[in-house]
C-alpha cells in the first residue's frame, strides 16, 4: 500500500477489491478471489485507522509500524474497534460466523490453492448486506 493514501482512496480500494474478487470467483479464479477478498477487509480496517490520525499531528512511530500489519485483530485494535467488534459478535451469530470465516485469511493465502467453496464463503462473509464484515467496517470508516 502506498504511503500517504487518503481515507477516501482506501474506502474505494476496499470496495474495488470485493468487486474484483466477485469477478474472479465468477471466472473460476478461486485462489485469487479469496486472496483479494481478504485484502478488502485489511484495507477497510486501514481506512478506519486513517480516521484515527489527526491532521497536523505526527503519529507515534510504533503506531505507524503497526499499521503495516496484515493481522485483523491487531488492525481492529489500532482502529479502536475491539469493543465494538465483540459487541457485534455477541449481538449477531451470523456476524460472528462471518468474522470467523474472514479471520482465517492471511496474506500467505497468495501461495496456497483455494477451493471454490472457501472463496465463495469468504466473499459472502464480507459482502452480506445484513451481517457482512465489510458492511460492519463501513459504519466506522
């Protein structure tokens, strides 16, 4: 991810990743669909983190280093959403299930083959209109 990206750019990029993941899924490119779908969540969480950065303030060096993480729980914490995530999982079993599916993703997925069902499940877990993980992230970005 390029240095200095704006929050609006991150939002658009996260949505584009989901859109591209759907295209790849429909084209039978399951591994790439899975991989891009996960990046939609990472980028969406980074858009939430960008909301925490104040103009005309130099963020803490450790904070900046941690932003480059690919680990969703760490990014959720940096975005200040850990308590909200817990509440949402407690409130909605469907969301909790979707979060569990999404939480299995890592950038190492780019080196692993993915079956059609796993690709479909992660994309559904991200984009479900009622309990999708990206839909939840959009409330905070």
